[in-house]
């Protein structure tokens, strides 16, 4: 069982600008590539900031007079690591109220961008694939539970578990592992158990 990482989901070869890129050129790039923000990189291809649609609109409504990426960018850039899980990236985006994150390697160089829409791809995963991963990887492979003892139904990413486990202590473990499977939106626990080993 392997959760997809930022490296699996990001868009490589991100569109970037330099400090001196003009307002008009940034606006053209956002429109041409249908993106909402662009990383500003230095000569070593390290992100030093991000210019978003909101930054451009704020500049024009405030009349501050800035006309280059250096004037317009939000800095420092909030970045992601390629080994992060999708959940980690989503949490940072939510906490910082941003829609995309530049992804950097161990030297801090830009290697891609991950956006909210990239993360949403996880939830477009087919129900059958989710069900197979839970049965084969979680129940049989990780926990050694017979697929005959637990029924796994998946509809629109919602997983319903029913059946009987040998021990009560396994129930929260099964639920937690199912929640960590890519594409799972919710887990409904209808499991029973033969022996209470929690007392």
C-alpha cells in the first residue's frame, strides 16, 4: 500500500518568471497557460516568491506602481517537498490560503508545481481500484485478514466495511488504514468482532 506523493501528482516543467518580468508578461502567461499563479525564480532556479492573479489585481486596485515580478510577488515562496504526501500538501495550502505550491528538490531548485486541482485527481480514482487496494493490500497484505470475513463496498469513494474481525482492537486499525487509501472520501464502520481484547 503506497500513498501517492507530491512527486507523483505535481506538474513538472512549471512556467516561471524572473524578478524583472513585467506585469503584462505575467498576465499573458497566466492566461496562455490557464494557471492562477507563477513562481518567481532566481538565477539558480530557486523560487523566491510567487505572483498570483490576486497579486496582479491587488496591484492594479491599490495603484502602488509596481510593474515587475520583484514588486508584485508574495515572498518568500511557500514550497513543498516531492516526498510529501498529498495530505501534507493540502494542509499547507489550506493553512496558508494558497492554491498552488512550487515543489523544490534538496538544493531548493524548482522541479514542479502542485495545485489544488492536482490533489483533487486523487478523489477521481475508480471505486473498483479503491476496493481492490483495500482488500488486497490493507486486509490481506498488511493485516492478514481473510477477505471472506470483511465485506468492502465502495461507492463514490465512500467505503462501507461490514463483517466480523477476530479482535476488537483490529477495528480502529482497519478503519484508519482504509482512510489512508488514495481516493477514499469517507469510511463507514459496520464491523463487529469475536473477542474484546481492549480491556
